[in-house]
C-alpha cells in the first residue's frame, strides 16, 4: 500500500484504468456464464445428454474422423456471431460458403440426425447451438479426452455471417493474426494454444499445408521448420500438381487419440499446418506461445485441464439467451423458412 501511495499520479491513473478494464471484462464474462447453466434442460428434456451421446457415439463408430469434425463445427460456430448455430444455416449467404468452411466444414448430417433424435424426445425445446456444444464435448470424450459439464441454455441465431466465416483463423495466418482473432472474441494466448491442441485428432487437406511443401512462387524453399523425413513423405502424398483435396492426419503418429502428442510433434518440427508449427517455431512464438507448447508436450494433464477450461470459455462467446433468437425446428433453416 505504501508503494502505491508513492507512485506517480500517471501510474495510478493507468493502473486504475487497467483495473476498470479487467473488472469490466470479468463482469461481461460473468454475465455470459450466469445466463447458461448445466441443468438448463433437467426438467424440459431430462434425457437430452443421453440422446446426444448415443448419436455422437454412432457417428464416431461409423467414422472416427467425425469426432474432429464436430469439435471444429462448434469452434467455427462460436467464432462467428457467437455460439448461435449460425454455421448450420443453409442459403446463398451461408457461413458454410465462407473461406473458413468451404470444402472443409463437415458433420452437418450428423447434427441433423442428432437434432431429429432430440426432437423425438422433446420437441421444440433444445437449440441447435446447445446440440453443437454437447456433440463437441462427447467427441472429445469418445476420443480419449476429458469430459466436462456443458453449460446450456443457448438459443439459435436468425442470420448467418458469411463475411465472418471468411475471417476465421486460417492455416496460413501469421501468429499475430491468430492471436488477434482469438482476442477479438474474448480468448487469450492460453486459449490459442490449448484449443489448437484439438488438432491431436482429425485430418487436413493437402491444400491447407501445400505452402510448406513446395516453392510455388519461386521465392525460396519448402518450410525449413518441417522435419525433413516428414517433408519428403508429405511431398509424395501431395505432389505439387496433385489433388489438393487429399487428406492426411493432423497428428500422424496418434491419429485418433485425444492426447498431448500434437505438442510433441510441434517441438520436433512435425506440425502439419503452418498455423500449428508457428506456435513453437519463429520469433513471434518466443514470447507468446512457445513456453505453453513446451509445457503441454511434457504434461498431458495440464493440456487436458486447460483444454476443458478453454472449451467452456469458448462456449460462452456471445450466447443468445432468454427471448433472443429462437429454438430452430430444423438446424439448417430459421423457423420462418420451414
């Protein structure tokens, strides 16, 4: 306290302003969180969790890759318009057609199936946005990750935002841009690294990492942060004049298990996407993300704990609650269009 009294008035003003900003942000986070509860459907749809989990398990048994696809749908939903299921809407202005989703977002038919099963259990009660959140949690669980109690009570948005989907975090973004995109929706550097850890499962198209394999612009050489044996393997898989839609595992030695192997890959220079590897390599990572990558590579429990916290935090990005939005009958269209 004495040190504070001796501080200059400018420092005091600065500190007070910073405190106000922090408290304001905490207040906003509290409001968003307090409007969602883990027991929201206890009375109106008591079997909801069991129904969603049953359908997610069926989908993953049919195709293990679907776990990653469902997690990604929730991520891409929350980053555009908040967690309002706008990513599921069809139409000429659909977010599905945005650069961040076009030819890559998948799992929509699975969500349709889950919604149908939920409607049979309790019609007109559960939002598509909440189904996405539950499906993402169960996808992590069935891949060997941690479970958590999902906060519920979101309502569905009425308008898609294709422009927002064009600006989703992308495989070719520099680290500074990725961090900024996270900060813009209320997430921090820990969230950047822990949520990127979802790439411990799933696949990526050659088109999303071909920039690391070939010198298309004749300006240099393939990415020298990519381990040489892996570089050679990927060049064989994805020839420069080949099919950019071919896929390979994001975590090539632990493809379907939700663990910390993804971070071990980054430390070894084996991150598949440039947006993965830059979390460890390069000047921008040194004072931002590198130390977390190293920590997660050594401590799987730390990663899994932080991932759960970040997923809960992400699920609270600008939810529609109360009388806002609606409970869609069909996840692909607003009710007025059905």
